[in-house]
């Protein structure tokens, strides 16, 4: 299945590079390659792979910041503050670490027509 952050990455690539574009003129990759469906799938794969790696690194850094906040010692905290801290720790425990989540690009599928489809699964 596609995660929300993956959907955001896919949408941003489509909107930025492909939506209402002439790929032969607007994408440098196709200045030296024929814009076949196969080459388009490879280009999308490369773009998604790089963008997803950046997104996962960002999510990992964000989770690290949450961990640091949850581990800060509270000076002179009251009973109510201690209860809040416990709730925070319980909420933190429910957050999967970036290492536990694996985002894997499996394939790029392009449907040119109902009868003409192309799927690329990496090198």
C-alpha cells in the first residue's frame, strides 16, 4: 500500500515535472533519450527512489526530535505534570520508529491505454 508521505512525493513529482509538460523539451533526461513509455518509467523510478529516500530521512530526523523531547527531564514537576509526561511517553511508544517502517519502491506502472500497459521494477 502507499503511505501518505509516499503519495505526497508521487504527487509532487507528477505536478512539478509531468503535469502539462512536454517531456521532450522540459525534462533534461529526455534531451538525450527517446521519450518512450519504458524510458519514462525508468525516469519516474529514479525520481521516486531519490525523493522517497529524502522523505524517509526527514521522517527519521523528525522522529528523533520527538524522542529527544519525550526524554527531557522535568525539573520540579508536579503530579499533574508527571501524569502528562507518562501520557507523552505512552504516545511516544505508539510511534513506530523510522527503522521499523520500511518504504520500498516496488514498481512503476504506466497505463498508456486500456490495452497498452508498462511496468518497471527497477534494474
